[in-house]
């Protein structure tokens, strides 16, 4: 079956703009999580959606938001971009996202550069 | 608070030899899952292996095996017969009992020498 897809793969924006990233999970997966990866902070959890509801949220400002649609596809939005938002944004999908769920696969990521 | 620790920032191994990447974790949950991922320079996170906290057997997937020692809270990854293509960053991660959130370690950069 097809893997996790993320669009766009690369994005260049300027400070103050907003951006929307998209993630399509593996067919049948209902949990979608988003992560930010930077050289300084490593991999940090942004939020998780399950059945169109935000189930878990990381420690990021309100400029970072997301949503999930009925087909499990998810979008992440960052408003008023800052230079520090430059990062690789990774999306991961899993069946149900609990301890017994042995599947958690990542997409190729979206590399965002803020100038 | 849950935490993953990878104490080896960088490792070198000779091609065809085995290598162990260390991972220790801290959690008060009884139910949790442990993952290892490989991240080549392209950036994609590639799933390698999973171990559930109640699994009695150590997980194995081809050349990858997970040395799970629950009492010591360690989940080391063993790569047998290293290949040049194994050169990459390796991340250990833990998932909480509820929800899909993964907590990652800082990673180990593995370099395989010919």
C-alpha cells in the first residue's frame, strides 16, 4: 500500500507570511502526528489528530495549528512565520496510536525555509 | 516525565561487522512502545523495528534486532553485518500508552567504513 505522503516537499517563505502543509496518511490509518525537526532542538512533537479531533498537543505557540479531515488527511498551518520556524516538518501516521499499535510510519517531510 | 537518552552522538563501524546503538528510557507507564528509526541525509524517517513493553521476545527484523531489557529500561538496537548504506542518523523513540505522540532521543550518527 502507498506510504505517507507530504506536500509540498520544499517551501521558501518570508517572515510574517503563513504556510499550510499537507499530510496524507497510509490507507486505514486514523492517527496523524506532526513533528518539527531542527538541528538545535531535535525532533519535537507538535500535535496529534485522531478521527478529526486533536488528541495531543506539544509545547508550541498558538501560531501552529492543525486539523484533520474525515478521510484522515491532515493539514498543519503556521501563521506569522519567524526565522526560527525554518525546519523539517514530518508527519507520521499510525493505525490508532496507542501502546499496542506497532505501526508508526513517517512521510518524507516538508523542508520549510523562512527568509 | 518520559525521556529517551541516546548517549552516543557518533559511532564508527567497519563494514560487515555488528554494531550496537544504545538507548535508555524513562517512564512511569506500564504500557508503552519503543521504536527505532533510521534517517539518511535525505531526511526521511525510515521505520526499522518496534518493541512493545509486554512483548517477552526481543524484536527482530532482518539485520536489525532490539535488545530489550525492561528492568534496566534499555532498548538497544543491534545491526548485524553492517553495510555502507547503513550510514545515517538513528533515533530511538517511545510512544506513550495513549495517543500517537513519540518522544525521541537526540540520535546517533552511524558511519560505516569500507
